[in-house]
């Protein structure tokens, strides 16, 4: 029933490019997921109805001012949880800017068993801000606010040679609606998550590794069964190697509509706990 409602609403959202927020006299409680267009990179803000936030990644440094403007426009002053999915520059470098402007209660990081100077520098920077760093891995769960569960399903085990396969993969559940954020998990991590037996079912999946062919196996899609997908990826900026045709074809073959930041700009997904609506900003 939820899915039928969703499809109707999604089509309306696509054709009008607008979110039709409920017009009821009592304000509905809405969870908002903002996939911010940061070119090649990742920056997602999740806002609970009571105002608590999760920032999943911060994009590259050159997009940090864009992300900061976006957060300010939403009235964000403090970020409860920063999930730094893995320490690649297109995910964490923006933190060097954002954490000078916004306070954060904690940074959740996979603490990958890989020693590199840039990772040590980033950890030192976060520590210098007095922000606690929490190890994020499968099994860690918390409530963003009452009724909104955040469950980490990856990484299941540390990978000592690939940062992408140490990505924090998070599932957010609000009422009957579920969101899965794959970060840059590639096939190896997908497989370990699938064999872990975690419940991956979700209405919305953020496609892993910017839509690159390294990720998004049929097995994963079979397990998640999403109603639609979002991809944070660059278009002309990176004409080769990003958002692979094979992934787009696979999503198409599975009848999964796709929203992409390189085609649709910022993407805002709104859930009232039952229905999901999509708004795209356009480019
Ligand atoms: Zn990336
Ligand atoms: Zn990466």
C-alpha cells in the first residue's frame, strides 16, 4: 500500500518538480534527506522533524562553501552527528571548512586500519576541534530522535588495503520508510554486508561509489528492493569513470527510477513515515 501511494506521489513530484507538502491542519512530522550536489563527492544532510541532523560526508574542499550555504539556509547551527564514511578527499575534505563554522557533537568514522599521512592529519584536525571520534562499524545503532533509527550495516570487517571497502554503510528508518546509504562500498564490502544477514530492505538506496561499475551488484538490489535510487556523481566534470552505464542499465532493468545530482542538482527526499516524496532543484 505504501509503495502504491509512493509511486503516485513520485510521478507527481517528477512532473511538477515540487514537493507537495501535506496540507493538513496539524503539521506532519517530516524527515528530510538532502543529497547536496557537490560534483564528484558526497554530502548528505538528514534532518529529523525535531531538528537533529546527521551530515553524511562533506564533499571536497572546493564545494565546502556550497555545503555551508545550504546548511545555513536550513537554519543548521550545530550538527549532532557527522558520519565520515571513509577518509577519501571527496568525502571528508569539506570538513576542514565546515567544522570551523558549525559545531558537531561527534564524528563517526570507520577508523580504517590504513595508515596514511592525510588520514592522520584529518584525525588530528577533528581532535583539535574537541570533537569526539566514534568508531563506526556494522552493529552500531542509535536514535537520531525518538522514532528515527540509524543502524550501521557496514563495514562488517576492517579491510586493510581499500578505504572504499571500509565505508560506513548506514540505514535510516523512520516509521515504515527506510533509506540505505552505501557510501563508496564496492563489491567486496557489499558481499560481506549481504552475508552478514543484515536487513537491507529500503525504499531509497543511495547507490555506492558514485554509480561506478565497482558497486551495485544485482544481489544487492535483490536484497534492498528499492523503490528508487539516488546517485551523487559528477557529469561533465568527470566524463570518464563515473556513473557507469552498466549500473544505470542494471537499475533500469530492475525498474528502479534514478535521481542523479549531475542531472537533477540537489535532491530533497521527504518522508512522513509512510509516504515518500522527491523534489529536485534542477541545475
Ligand atoms: Zn567517493
Ligand atoms: Zn572513496
